[in-house]
């Protein structure tokens, strides 16, 4: 998966859209390659710079297609209560980073299939536009790049984008975890067996099978003379094999901590601040006394509302601290990412962004009442003892 070298492009609805530097390499090669292709197939009246210009437009269209695919995953995940923190584009496409794993096979299925559906719609849209522009026969000739074709620039762009989206669709539907098709396979296995970890191991095994097949095919292709295609395929196989092995190891680990819930590990006597407390009291009786960086904030019925961080309390000017209440300055947990259900399995906290960032989360019951605080240290200790006892 993409390493740390990223550039943030922009943010959509709280989702950071970033590109790995390897992505610029993809765009660069694509523009060079497409300029060459377009130079051969375009009717000659567009001038010297036209193929290059169209290649840039096509590359941006490809970029947009991959981004929309990932946003498809992101929108469905968010609707199902799994916020997405970032989308990264890299050498082999895009990755939407979920802040936690899905907790039901139905959710997993919907999130996994959303991306391919977007890609299918994009392929259909490009095909429809291309056919509307120049008729089905001409469009098909553009897709297959027949000899002596002289096509318009718009048709060249649309036919290439239609083809690449079909390719992206087929590739993503290969049932090799963690590709989308593999996630769909895992969701089905999860539904059938009722056990997420067994389903992950199954999907990872299938994924490993496919990855070895990719490597073998890539090497054969390489020997047959297609150097770039062969290396590309073998490299994808290698990365898939790594990811599948990682998933298998993680699920083996997860099955050891099955049955441990947040409530088993958390601090069940949390110190919380009421919304109605004055900022002055919050500082004197909580921050100065316990020296923690933040406290959970509850309403009159002990329901968890958000966090008060030390900086927010300190930022209130001293003369108004007695009048201002905590309710006016605390960070409301609008997205629900700062809390976790106390009966949730401990493994649902693995890879939880907020836990890593804050060092702890509020644990609440079914009615949203604060039952405890669980810290990253407590989670770490529980995991270590589960592993050493296993
Ligand atoms: Zn996808």
C-alpha cells in the first residue's frame, strides 16, 4: 500500500484527498503514451499540439475516474457509519482509508461494491456519449484502434476513458483480497460462516492464489517480450501477495482476541466533566488536579457529548472563565468518532484513527451514557497479553 510520501490536493467533506508521488509517474507515462497513440489515430487537421493536449485531458479524466471510484466507497462507508479519513491515489490506483473495519457482512458488501458500480457507470457514460457523438460503428472502431482510423479528438478521449474504466472494473472485481472483488468474496464468506476472521482468512488465501498466478503470468509475459506489461503484472501480484499475507496475519491475531470487549479492558470509573461546569472549575478541579490532556464531557443525564481539551479551556480569557461553561467551548463529537460502544469487540479498535490521535476514547452504553474511558495503552496491554497467552 502507498507509503508516506504524499501530497494533499484538497479536502471533500472532511476527507483528505492526497496523491502519492508514484502517481505523478503514472500520469507522466500515461501522457507520453497517449500523445503517441493520438498522433497516430487523429485526423490530421488539429495541429501539432492537439495530441498532447488531448492526452493531458484524458489523463485528468482517468485521475477523476479513479477518484470517483474511491469516493463511491467513501460515500457508502460514511452512510453506514464508517467515516473515511483520507483517499490516496498511488501507482496502482486509489485507496480509501476507513477509520474502522465494517462490523457486518452486509455493510462490507455494500462498501466494497460501491466503487465498481461507480466505475461501471463511468464506462457506460463515456460509451453513451461516444455513441451519441459519432454512432456505434465509429465508436467501436475508436475503441479497437483499427488501422487507418481518423477520428475526432472527443471520440478518442471518450473511447479511451470507456476502455480504461472497463479495465479498472474487471481488475477490481478479481476476487483477490484486498481488491474490491476480494472484499465482496469476504463479505459473502462472512455471511455464510458468520465469522469475520474465518472469512478474512479464506479471502486472503484466495487472494494469495491469484497473486501467485499474477506473478507467474507476468513472468511469462516478460519472457514473451512484453517487458513493461510483464513487470507491471508481476509487481501487482507481488503487492497483492504482501497485502493478502498481512490480512491473514491480522485475522489470526484478531481471532485470539475474539471475545474480549471494550468493557473488559476500559477504566470503568471515568472522570468526566458536566457541560454546565464553569471553565474555571474545569481547569482547577480537573486539568490541574489530574494533568490529563482532555476529559470526556457529559450532559445532565451522563450522556457522552464530546471532549474538552486543555488548550480549549486555557484559551478562554481569565476574567470570563467563571461565567463561561464547558458546554460553550468543548469539542462536540458530531461525527461519533470519539466514542465506542462498551460492548464492542476490542478488535474493532484496531486501526482506529481517533484512538491513535487522542490516546483514548469514550466508552458508552446503548443509550449513549458514558461508561468508561479506554486508552491506547490499555488496548496495547490487552493485545500483548492475549498474544503471549496464546
Ligand atoms: Zn475500489
